[in-house]
C-alpha cells in the first residue's frame, strides 16, 4: 500500500505567514501513534510563536498542539490504540522540535500517553478543543505543592470532597474551563473569574463562585468569595498570566490571603511578593498526564461528567485556513476555541 501524501502549514521564520506545502509522512516512534487529522485547534501560543519566534530552534517548523482524527499507524510499544480508532491528542513539536509532531498538517505523530479515544457522541471538532488545555491544566493542578503548584489529588469519576479550595483566574478560557472541571473532579471547590456574560458557563462546569474580572473591586470580591466558600485554600491557577491581564490582580489576592502558590502558564512576574511561590506550567508531563488520559477523560466524556469546552468556533476548512485561525485567535475570542476542519 502506498504511503499517503502529507501536506503541512509551514512557518518559515519570525513574522512569516504560514506556507502550505508538502511534508514527510510521519513515522511513529515506539510510543507514538500517527493520526489522520480531521480537526485541529488554535491556541494563543501559536500566533505568539509566529510573531516572536519563541521556542523554535530550527526552521521551517510545523506548529499546533491540538488534533482530533483517526489512527493510521501505531508505534511498536503502544497497546491502547488500534488503526481506525477515533482519537484526540496533544501534539508536541514545541518540545521535540520535529515537524512531524506538529498539528498543522494532514498527518501528525502524537505521544500515546497524551491521547484518548473520542466517544461516539462527540465530534472531531468538539474533541480537538481539549488536548493542550488538559495537559496544561493538569501540570498546575497536580504537580507538587513544594514546587509551587497546587498538589490536588487526581480526578475521579465519583469525587468526594478533598476539603480544598482553589482560585482560577480566567475560568472561561480554554485552560481555565478545563482546570475548573478537573479541580472539581478532584474534590476541590473552585472560585473563578469570568466576564459577567460567562458566569453561567463557568458555574455549569462546577465553579462554586464566579467573579466579574471587570469589577473595580475584583480583588476584594475574590478574597471574600474564597473565604465564603471555605475549605483549605491551596492556591491559584492563573490561566492568563499576563502583567496587565491578571498579575496586577492575582498578586494582591495572594497577598491578602496570607500568601499562596500560583501556577502560571507563562513566566512568573518580576518583583513578586515574598509569600507567593510560582509554579511555571509546561504541559508535557507524562507522569501527570497518563492517569488523566488513560483512566479518566474518555469515560468522563462518555458519562457527561467532563465537557468538551469551550465551544468550537470553526473558522474554515483545510490547511489554507490555519492562518485565518491564527489571526482570529489573536484578535480575541470569548468562551470559544478557534478550530479548523480538514
């Protein structure tokens, strides 16, 4: 049987537009699967790399982290997947620096440890909103407290109260929405921020309280909500992690609560208070990822205990539309995730 032809949306360098051209068909490593992509999602890191050339060591490169599609090849050591399975997974070209591991192409090689079966009730476009968000949320929530993270127990299909409470800044973002769901499934109470129009959205995901981040009293409102919810306050997940967007509020909140661990998805701010400890999130942590992907996520989706959110916002079809997706994500979306169908 002839090897399928592959194409990718290549990034040739800083501030370059994506170029659609041929790409090698991926050969899976022993612990990888090759996915024929039916849908891919866009994340802020994608356009930030395009604008600023972060992380990339060699050009050209294939970006993208979120894929959903059909398994066409299985690595020698992989036992959980077979050809023909409907799956979604986290593509890791940013770590591997290998184009075949990027999402923005027809075929992508993905680590089996960061992939799962898609329930029949969920479409490819809806499943593809989740992968990077799952792994990013998981690192901040489950890594050790002594390293600046929140140290929650792993999620359960039938959680019991852990007695713990966390605060999520940016609950309607892709990572924030997943963090709320995972933390709730870990038995924690969650206080979060979102715009007023998204309060119902985050509460349906499990948040015990939602605060409008546009409020002039947002710091005091969050502190009061955390105290009202009660429980053992274990820290903050900052799903935005920008100087003006969140740090100017998150740091005073942490101080007023007597200090806290703060998991951040970008670098920690300078001149932080002495009683605030930061855990910098990197969403490729196999030992943290494995229990969630292998034991929780598919069944939780099937049972409706975990939801594929935010809503997929399809902005085009085909690799030629990926640049449109980057531009749309950069312009800003609310409680939605930009998706391209292939």
